C-alpha cells in the first residue's frame, strides 16, 4: 500500500476550510449547505491524515507547524459560523415585527384577522 501524502491531505483540508471562511465572510449571502459540505470534507481529510500518521514515520514531524496553522484556521471558521448564525437570528428577529408569520424555526401559517365580506 503506498504511503499517503500527508502534506497533500493537510493542504486539501486547508483548502476546504479556506473555502468555508470565504463563504462565511458574507453571512447573508452564505449557503449553509455549502459550508457544511466543506467542513465535512475537511473533517474527512483530517481523519485520513490522523489515521495515516502511525505509518508516516519520522517524516511527519515537519508537518506539526502546518497542522497548528490549520487548527487556528478552523477556530477562526468556527467563530465566523457562530457570527453567521447570530446574524441570521438577528435578521429574523427584526423581520418578526414586520411579518409575524416568520420565526427562527420556519414559517408559521398566517393568522387572518377581521371579517371577509362577500357583498363588497
């Protein structure tokens, strides 16, 4: 079995995290499904990296700095995702007085007030 390219695995995870950070920089235009997909792909690469470390030998020691930098990028992406979620909640809370049928959990059927006249 050929040795996996550990630096390539970290670079692939880094690319996914960077892509999610770019999306999260504009929280109102961000598609959450794309961010979740990128985070899951990055997690898969990191798990593959972790599972490959025992067979890598001493060559893996130089990757510590790159892994530490990736951990910092992941923490920053987590902060950005929390801010995006907060921004979304605030947007829905501001929208609630104008359109009471929208809530944070989704759309509620509108309540019809008043009377309907068939005569005009």
